């Protein structure tokens, strides 16, 4: 067995593309194992742990790129390293016509750019945000791993300068009709959204679109904006910006339940806003005191319905189930002990919404890594029992690997694992479309679904899949085409997040 | 509270993942890409120095000083006024002085190519019978070593310049200062690359007795030749004028030829000279170095300036000078390995380290900084045409302004990136790009390739600490 490393000095690539490249290189038949990454301490530690450390890799700095491969022969190593460059060029996004080496240079040359999108490694993101704010630009920080202190600091700086900071860890925004990062292609309209939740805001925008309305602006503020430490600085500022925006007639606020003191502040501002406000603190009950000007909802679906009603002036519509399944017939087929729902999610908020519905009905049997209450948390390392819902985009699953919305590897493995468990009755999946997502996320799940079906069939068990495709037909992946890929495999495809929960429950009740 | 974001057309500066940029463009909005890479980790001293220089009042003084420096660089108008023997024209030249490229260096620290050139020059000047004896002379103080730069000169590769060699005389028509440089020995087994056998010495003798005197007489007839205009034209004709000089050489030869024909040399000698010039495109290479030196020297010695006025290498050390420090304060660090295509039969491990005063061209804004003007250079120095374009764009990040007198057509006639700023180099972590020839690491062999190289960060780190002491101290 041979290990060969090449260290390319001063050659930076973002971790997302390097992780994707590593995956491709590891799939080469001649490669036993391979790792491509910047020479950060973390990566060097990983390389050491998998036994690929060499004197060259140890000397690499965080500005140097490491390519290290393990193959049967030295010649294979050389071939593999050559292949890396071929694979890299295949995956490369065509270079932008105008590109700069530093952001300062870009701000100097592009006085009309109103927004900076920052997706650099977390430890550098705050400095980049400060540079952008100092240059008078609004900022979207896609990067995660930004400290709370830095977040507070940049948000204060932005607030004082009358600028917006979206994020950190903001994956979705729609500004003036242009979808940013993981946004979906939805209609332009007059509903303005401020969201502290990525897939939640995607779902909300897609629902509003499906109901025939559209989005004026969708501002993501980052999952921590409504924490006590940050105090909702940007949600409050964004609300005021939407109040002043002539395109916006209704404002929707979306978040996981915030810190009580922040919730109070946000609701107070919402009550005083010049436009009607729909508030959805996912899963949270409406406050006992009715608020003027504020419609309180518990799910993204209800938030969308309420906002569309306010915008059109029509009554709130009711939603008929999108599925037509003889659930009694399904239930009759289960083997003894086959009763569990296994949710394997790419979207955190999707997982969260399904969790709230299941928990409401089966508090004793429902567990999830998104649960705030430790009583509902998954026991680390313990075997899964009952209804288990996993957000595979959570930090513990994305350390050193791409998000499951981009790379299907981890979810595919989990699908196969869940199918092997005789207790599993229904596997619940979400498929997120949109600009930044995998180009064919449904297709990427097909092999795992087929393998899972085979495992169940070999064991003589039935197995059901329930899936939801979050997106529109205008998304690059095309929703209808994605749905077909799933229904062709007998997957029951529902039409919103809440139905993932309701159909699964009806099939296992 | 601003509503600009919602009321103006969306335009995005995308710092990081390139797919976000293309997704935005696909939707019909404008987005520019920043090809971000992590900043360097600096020592506390360097960070403190950068912070000191960033204080608003200090930064304003620096801005004013740097503006003056780049104004002088841009306004400088170098013209060729003659050729003459070093002993007659170069300030401080003596019969046993050996000028060399780069910052100061002693014989014991010189690399192979430099030693080869020094000993060859000692034999050429008759200060020793042979190379072995010349090594004794060099080691025992028989000659005085001094950097070309400290004598208003620049020297290509080893830059070895001795008393009887013929020099270009380039005068700055605006500021009055003069710069000198040796004649091209053409390529490749030559003194400045470290070769020193009899063929090398014989060529130097011919250059001293025929080539140099003919050029001198030609310029006595011509008066002066406008080198700045000629350089501007050469850039438009696809030169970058450090390693690709074909247009510059044709233009210079075209100007000189009528006067060369009028000199009182024999037809055979004239034919030899014409054939010698024809033998390599590099004939005008040193000329553009002298042009660069002439412009940059005019800008040196402006208090509070952080602009680099010299980058040079002696094969062991890389040295820079900064406009804010009058005279010869050198900031040095180790010379780096040049990466690029090797001539047949040689491997990268045969390479000597980065050498020569020719990085004066990049300091001025041509050479590596102007590679967008010269896509045809790519096969010589390596990389792709896109790389070449990007180098010229990237250098804007570390320079003060652009030079409207010298432009690059393919960049919409954008001027050369001008006035490398020590502070910007450190802030951006972007190093100046230099394209250059590779000499063999051993004495006596010569040129074995060409490629690309950067200065070591260390020289800028040392400079910024000194600048903070001097400007903000």
C-alpha cells in the first residue's frame, strides 16, 4: 500500500468543492482512500487519523492545498493524483467574467453593488462582513461557525450604519426577485418574509407561490438572530425595511420559538407595524393575549395561508389532503413490531415541523436531534427505537463533509440502515430543490431507495416511503420531474411538510 | 435605516462559493466574484505595524506620499541618450569593481551562477588568468563587490558588470536622473547566467570592441530615442517586456539601424552586429530594465511613502527598497525557487534560486504585471492564457494606481498596475508576480528554463515594521 501527497502552496479552494472532489476521488477504483483539503489543523488531524499523514502534509499551512491518496502501488497513486486534476476541472464552475482577488478591491471597483454574499470559512467571515459593512454594503453571511460575539458585533455595526446583515448561517434570501444561495424560484409578489430559518423560509416561499401569491423580499437573518444574545436586531430592522418597502403589503416573520424576552420585543414591534404581520414561531402555541395586527400561526403552512389571505383580502383557504392512500390497507400489511417512522431529513426546519406534529401525538415514542427539550433528544449512540427524526444537516453530521442538500452520501447510507431495521415501517424523506441544491436530489436518492426496498423484500417485510419535494417547476431541478422519479419507485409523494407527518401517522397508527 | 437594497437593482459582490455568483447571473442580476483565499497569519509585530499605519491621520499622510510617488513614476519619461563603458559613465565605478544584481552580498554567500559570472568577469577584465585564479581573487578581496542598484544601474540575472563593459545610458527627460544597464549577451550560455568558458569571454571581448562602440557611435548620431513611447508600442504589440521582448527589440533595432549603418565600422562588422541582434529577441530586454529603473529612481526618497521602488535578487537573497526610505535601506529575505518549463535535459532540482535585477520591470508595472498584454509568453513561463490575464488584474489589488501612459489593449487599454504598496501586499496576502529566467544552480552552465516566482513575504513584513517605526513611530 502506498500513500502519496502533493501539497500545492497558496492554492485555496473552498471546503465545499474540495469535499465534493474528495468524494469523487474516493470513488475511483484504484483509490483505497483519498483526502483533498486545505492544510488546516482540522484537516491535518483528519488526515492523521485516517493514516494518510506524510511529512509534506504535516508541513502544509491553511493557505496550502493538500491532495493525498492511498493506492496499491506508487504508479496508481500517480495516476490518481493526475485524475484529481481532471475531476477538478470537470466540477469547476466557469470563471466569472469579472473576478477579484480581494473583497476590498471589489468594493473599490464596484460602487453600485448593494450586497455582499460571504461564504468563506467561519473564522474569517466576520472580518469579511466588517470589511463589507465599512464599504457601505448590505451583507449576507452564508458561513456558519461565526461566534455569537462576532455576530453581535457585526449586527450592531450594520444597525448603526443602516445596513442589513443576513446570517450568519443564512442559506436563503430573495432580494428584488433574485433568489440567493439556496432559494427557490418563486413568483414575485407583495408578501415580505423575515426568517430565522433556512428551509423554513424556502417552504414558506414555495407554499405562498403554490397558493398563487408571491414574494416581495425574503430576508434571512440567521438562526441565532432571535436568541437573547443577539436580541433580534436584524429581524427588527428587516421588519422596518419591509414596512417602508412599497412592494410589500404583508409581512411574515418565521423562526423557531425565540427567547421569551426577544419574542416579546418582536411581537411588540409587529403589533406597531404599519402593515399586517403573520408570525410563525414553529411549534409554539399562540400567546394567550390576542395581538392587534398580528396573526399567530404554528406551522409554515398556516403562515402561508394566513399571509395569502391577508394579501388577497380573501378568507383563509382550507387545504385538502394531496394524497389518496388507502391507509387501512397499508396498515394491514405491517409485520408484528413494524411500527416506526424514520425521518431522514436534509432540511432542519422540515424535520422540526414533522417532529412537532409527531410529538404532539406520540410524545413517548418520538425522538429527534432537533428537539430542544432533552427529554425528546436522541440518545447518542443508542439504537433507534420509536419514531426517530434526524436532521442530517445538523452540525454533528456535517463536520468535514458537505451538507446533505448537496451531497446525498450520508442520507443514502441512513436510508439503507433504516430499511435493515425490522421495526421500520415508514421512511420519511424531504427533497429540497433550489439554486444551490444538488442538481438532481431525487435521482440521487433512487439507488438507496431501491436498495432499501430490496432489503425489506428479501426479509419479506413491506416498507413505505413518504417524501416531499420542496420546490417549484421553475427551480433548476423542476419539481414535477423530481416527483416523477420518486413516484416511479412507489414513493408516496405529498405536497407539503405537514402532510409528511399526517400521512406517515395514518399509515402506522 | 436604508432601503437601498430594495430600491436599487441588485448587484452582488460574491465572496466565496462561485456557484452563488453564477446562480445570480443566471437570474439576470449582476454579480462579481471575489476569488477569496485565507489571509496570512502575521506575527504580532506585523499586525501592530499594520494597525499603526491604518490610523486615519497616518493613513492620510501615506496616501498623499504614495500619490506623489506614483505621479513621479507615471510622469517619468526615459529616453536613450547613448552607450558608454562602465568605467567612463557609471557613478563610483573603478577598474576592480564588480557590480552584481540584487541586494548586497559577499563572495562566500554567492550562488553558483553569480560566482560563475563574477569569475568570468574577472578573467575578462584581465584581473586573473583563468577561472581558478579568479576565484582566488574574488575570495581574497581582489575585487570590490557592490550592488548595481547602488550605482544607478540594473543588471539582468547575475547582473555582473565590470569596468570595460558597455552600458545603456537612459535619461529621465522629466526628472533628470540617469539609469544604466549592460548590453544583452543574448541567450543562453552567457556570463549573466553564470557561464564563463572561453566562448563567453570571447563574446564579451567582441561586445567591448565592436558591438558596444558601434552602438555608442550610433547614438552619437541619433541623439536620443524615446524609450517610453517605444515601450508603450511594444506592449500594444504583444510584449510584456521582461521575458517577451520581440516587439521592443524590433522597434529599438528599427530606430538604431539607420545610424548603425552610418558608423565607420566595416560592412562585415555591421553584418556581425545585425546578426547578433537577430540571434535573440532579448536584445532590448536590458533596455526596458533601465527604463524601469530610471522611472522608479525618480520616485525614490519620498518620506511617508509605502510604495516599493526596487525588487531585486542576487540568487541568494531577495531585496526590496521602499520609496519612504531615502538611499539604500534593503529589506531582504531568501530568494525563492522559480517554477516553470525547463529546457530539454534539465530538471527543476538543477535550478538556481531567483536571481537578477530584472524584477525592476515588475516593480515598474511591466513583466509579470503586464502578462495580459503578452499571452504568447505562456509557453515560455508556464500557466494558461487565463492565468496571464488574471495576473495583470490581480496586481491591481496590491498597487496604488494605473499608469495611463502604458496600457494593455486587451484590458480595454487599462494602464499598468503601478506603485506596489507594502501595506496592500500584507493586507491582501497577494504577492507581486514575477516572470523570469532560470539559471543553473552551478557555475559555468547558463540558462536552463523560465518561469514564475514571487518575493518572500518576509521582505514586506520587515519593511512594514520599519515603515511603522518611521511613519507612525
